[in-house]
C-alpha cells in the first residue's frame, strides 16, 4: 500500500494505491499561500480518515509518494526552489513528516515528473520511451523522459522549466524573474490580468466568482470577441512552448495535461496543427495527445516513484 499525494497550486490530490490500482482518491482545495506545513496537517487528517475507512494499519504502508510544484532534489528529498507557491517548503523536512505521521519512507519529486511517470506507465505514453509532457494549469509545468529514463539533470531541473522558456522578450513579468515566459503569457494566474488589461473588458466574463479558462473557452464559443482574442493568444503561447520543448528534447510524443485541458477538444487540434506546420521534424510527424488519465496520472506516478525507489534501495 502506497500513500500518493499530488500537491498542486489549485488542488491537492490524495490517494491510496495498491499494486498499481487506486483504492480510493480524494482532493482538497489548495491554499498555497498558507504554506506547506499547515497544508500537510490537513492532508494528514484526510489520509488518516481514508486508512481508517479501509481498515489499513500503518504497518501496511510501504511508502509515501509526493509530487510538489517546484524544483526538487529527488536524492535528498528536499524542495530546492519554489515559484510563489508554498514558500515555506524550502527547508521543510518532508521525510521527517512522513516518518512522524505514518512511520513510512517518503519520496519527493517534481509534480510534472510524477504526472509524466503515471502517463508513461499507465496512460497516453504507454509503450513510448521518449516523451515530453506539459501541464497547463495554475502555472505551466513540464517533464521529459528520454530513452526510458526521466530526465533529471545535474541540479535536478532538467526538463522542468518548459513553462519558463521565453517566447516574448518584452512580455509580462514572471514570478521567476524573467519576462515573456510561457507561464507568464498564458496560465491561470495570469488570465485575469490578460482579460482586465483589454479595453473591451466589462466584467461580463465572470462565471461564479473567478475569471477562469472554463469561462474563457465558454464565452469564446459564444463568439465573444474579447474571449476569442485572449483564447487565441493563449493557444499560440502554448503552441510555441510545445515547439520549444520538441526542438530541445526530440521526443516521439508530446502529452498535454493539467486542469486547462478540460478544453482539450479545442487545444489539441490547434497545437497539433502548429506543430505540423512549424516544428522542424525532418523525420516525420509527431503526435500531440491529451493526458489519458488526467485525474490519476500523478497518483499513479507517485506510486511508481515509491515502488521504484524501494526496489532500488533494497
């Protein structure tokens, strides 16, 4: 039995996974601004409730897999750097938390990497060994597998900064310090500013209480000029980010995941057309696919992370 945790900027997903099968999963609204320590206290309560519900003792837990939205030292299991989310996570002892809370070893990895591990073993990437994945959500994450091995790099950040490839030298200021990053040009945290900075904005795009991509794509389908303009801007930004990743890593497949991909029926055909026309691929055509298991990929990736590390360590 493995406890799988995917810490996102919008939601935190939690699951119990045994033999590659999710026994039960749930999620809570993320509060990245309150910090990791308080967030994990809430996560701990939920996990204890799930364990009790399924009559699972601590002795049955073989490990805990955690995906985190930042740069992660997956050897020492520490967060190296964050991007304006869970700012207290740098220096937090995740391994000690896992041991104190559940008496189990904890394995930490970047959230986009564990999502890709799940897609590689169980989803859209099954049977492929050279894959690029981008996750479109609160920010833009990325991860890469080359020749059947996750790309890590000397300082643990290889393949993870696709959202911070610069596509507009004079673009918007990003949390990372640069200007014109993919994430700064088109992500959930940037969307409200994109809409409100347009002279056509009148406040009519609000659905519920948030300016979100669900609303954006809905109003674009209803022929709202502002929504169409901002939607197409974001689509072009994501396409440029995908092509940058293709040119950098030479994959055989690109997978797109994240909450924004609920509009995959619009996003995938647009980006596929851009890749077909603009990517330098003398060998042929490269397929762009949506996540096949979007609600499970990170949890199954966390399970793979734990079982692989346990096998290696033994």
